[in-house]
């Protein structure tokens, strides 16, 4: 671990292994308490607060008479017993998501880590991956477990007295490839830039790294303590890489002629015996009340002053920051920096001046085309105040004296108000429409709870009524279309199929983050076997296919039996079958072979000469095992496999160690705060 910065350079995730993280790849460890969050912050990820569940917000307003009555009782109880006890029960104190020994995980820690993991998964699964999907994936629990694991090992490393020297911290920073330049060596400019972009001071970064390195050292020690035996690696390699060669032939479906027309009794029996294939699914007819921004936005206006204020607050969204080409030199003292600037102003090429041994930046002097945010404030000011094609006076920073040469300059571009006015107005109208939906949903729930019909409730709040005629559980009608205007998502369809016929939901359902619905089930058509006359064509086609398949399998089995009793493979094949083929060698995994997986499995369980039959994509395949080829792994392959096994065993040891630490350090989780953090 010496010379490395594990918390930045390595990613360890549940069920995974140590691997290099891509630059700025968000990962859950960024926001762990006590570990460096540089990579996360450097990526510029900002937590966007989710809109609180609309339904929760609605009900919390206590607009209905039932809730108001409960509030009266609550107030009376406070009057009778006082509120001192409630205040003194710790509600004034900070609420933690989890407590790990004497350490805590705060809601903001978990929330940041969840956001970071979602961003990481979006990079793999696409930009459509959202918090709802993350909730289904159990991301919150996974991230929380990783945070707890980090704190457990961090506390244990402290108990064991593990620490790191100044030299060790320095070696970790210098050896971290995150801070490496194009030549693979530590780049001070890059280090400085990344710290600035992450809003880190050097002192803070060093302090957090010093705290986290012992944890990483302890983990590395545990993992290195396990080494897989060579015989294990060699045995598994032999098993995995063993190969088979087989004689194969495909008996295509075209060998079997179409059977004679079935009798009526045969069709009736086939229809009955395969009832699930010909059964119509349950269908329901429902009336769905839909209340969303689209239903109320038409009556909402925003004054011009509000649009102008929105532009003032959001002008950053419409601004393309200025950029400029910048190169730099770095010197330990001001005199050397001034001398270098004079040489540049006098026309000496940058490469020649950069070759001065006193230049700490090395030969790679170009920072590329950068924005003001790419530099610390103290440096960004002079650099972005300078004119194009100029060399500014030396500027001092904690790293030394910088000499910046400014090249081409691209000015900042701000979209004018008129160009975005309509979009801003629409955004404001939509925001106010959402607020209006919340207000109207209170009235809607009151109407439903007072047994108003769905039509009356819709008229009360101006909602739309959508008729879903005979839809199945996937929302399709009998002509395979979806009812126009019916909100997508599982919640609406699930409610339609969970509500009894003739009943209306007494509470509104969140169809999505913006749309509320209420449902009345008007009719239920139970699953039923379609009459034979209705599906006769489909039944006949299925019967013919089944008969041909049965006959083809019988032919394939008969062919296999002839081979087993001594007939040569080629001679045993029925007329019309192409010449038999010798397969390429294949392994147990059956990759890159046309042989069906079921046939591969049979051939790997049998001796040479075994004949087997399995269904293939275009018929049935008959195969006879011709050869078994064992391998002798080369030493380098064995060593690599041994390393892989050792890494996996090391992960197992770490997991067991973490479980043991849970006995030493009490772990408590506040599930309510976990949900709130998500």
C-alpha cells in the first residue's frame, strides 16, 4: 500500500473486488464519513433534492375534517400532560441514520452516498436510471452497509493503534494516479486543480487521507493474509478448460411431412389439455380519475416580474462559461518566476523556458482550454482578467510562484432573457400547477371519503376521467392498444386489478411524482378458456406443430439408437440429412459452439462413444462424443487463477472480519431516517 492512495485509487464495493476507478467515476465511498470525497466533488455532482412525495405532502397539510379532529385531540393531550417530555426525549438533538460504536452516520452522509451511487449506475445503465429504480434495486441498504463497514474497520484500525506518517501520506498522494499527468508522474498542477474543484484545502485533504489510510492498510493486510493453494487453481483450471469433440448432425423439421388432418375429438382433447395456452387473461373495465399538471395548468398564469426573477436566479443555466488556453510554469521563488516571465515576454519559446530545472511544473506546461472554475479562486482571478496572448505577472499559491501564459480566449455566452422567456414561464406555470394539484388533492380525498361519485369528484377538482375498457394486467385492450390518457406505471394497473368490482378507491394513488389518480372498477371479466371455435385456427396450428415435433424427436431417438447398436454415424442418419460434422473443441460453458447447452451437459457427463439427442433451434441434434481433451495449464495461467481465487478468498475474510466487528461495536440503524434520506 505504500505510495498509493487507496481511498482514491481503489474501489471496493459489495460483492466486487479491488479495481481501478475511472477518473471522476462516482462511487459510494466518496461520501463515507472520514474518507476522502474528492472524486465525488471533483465530478461536480450536486445533490438534487427530490420532490417530497406529493401524497405525503398533501396529507401532512391536514385539510380533511378527520385529520383536523385528530389535531384537536392531540392539542388537548399536550394541554393535559405538557410537551416538556416530548422535547426532552432527544428531538432537539441530531438524528442519525445509524450509530456504529462511537461513530455516527448522518442523513446527509447517506444521502450524498446514495446520490453518488445513482450517478455511478447512470453511467452504466443510462441517464434514465432514477431514484425509483434505485429504490427497487435496494441501493439505500447497499450504500448504508458500505458506510457501516467503513466505520467498523476505521474504528478497529484506531483501536489497534494503526497510523500513518507524514511520509506515508505524501507517498500516497504522489503515488495516486488520479493526480498523475500525461507522463504518468505526479502533476502538481493537476493536484491543485482537483482540490480546488472539489472545494478542498490541502490541509483538509491530507487530514482525511491520514484518517482513512489505516483503514485501507488493515483491509489490505487481511486480504493479503489469504493465498489460494496452487493445487486448487490447477484443478479448477483443468476442470474448466477440459474440452470435448463430437460428431453432430441436425435433423430438420422439414423431414417430417404435415400430418393428416386431426379428428374433431383430437382437436377437442388438445384444446382441453393445453387450456392455459388458449385461455383469455382477466380483463377489467375501469374509470380512472386523473389529476395532474396537464389538467390545471391551463388556468395558471405567471406575472412577467416572476419570469424575470426566475431568469435572474437561473441565469447560470443559460450561461456558457468563458474558456481560455492556458500554459503555466511553477517556481519556488518569486525572482525565478519573474525572470521566466521576462523571457516569455521577450519571445523565448515556452518549451525552452519550461526546460529550466527551476521550473517545478516540468515539461507538461499546458493546462488546456479551461474555465474559471478549473482553477482556485486566487489563481482564477488574475488568469481570467488577463488579455488574450499575454503573460501575467507571477502569482503566489501554497505550491509556489505561478507564471501563466494566456492563449486564445473564448468569451462567456449568456442566452438573453427573450430567448428563454417562454421556457421559464412554462417552468413556473408547471411548478405552480404542481402546487395546485397538491391543494386540489386534499379536496379530492375529502370528496371521495364523503362517498361522492367519481364523476362528482372529478367535477369538483377539474380532473379528467379516462375510460379503460377491458384492459389486461399490462394495460392493453383486446386490440393491443392502451387507453388514451391512462397514466403509465404499475400503480394504476395494480389498483385496477386489486379493487373489487363496483368499488371506488377512497384515497388517491400516486401514479407518478406529478399525477394523482382515483379508480372505480366497472366490470371484471375473469380468465376463461376461449371456445374452440374462436381459436380453432390457432389450436390446429399448435396441434400440427406438436405432432411434427413428436415425430421428429421419435426419428432422432431412433437414429441415436442405431448408432448405439453399432451403425456408423453417417450411415445411421435418415435420408435428407446433410453430412455429419465434426465439432470444434468446446468446453463445459458451451461458448462459441452451435451444440445446444442440454447436449453439452450430457456429453460432459459421459464417456467417449456416448450418443445423445437434444432439441436445437431448427430441429433435433444427434451427437456422439468422439474425443475428450484434457489440458495442462501453463504456470502463468495457474498463477493468474491463483491470484483471482486469493482475491475472492480475501474478500470472504474481510466480510467475516466485518461480521466479527459487529459483535465488538454495536450497530443500530434508524430505518425511518434511512427512508427519509432516500
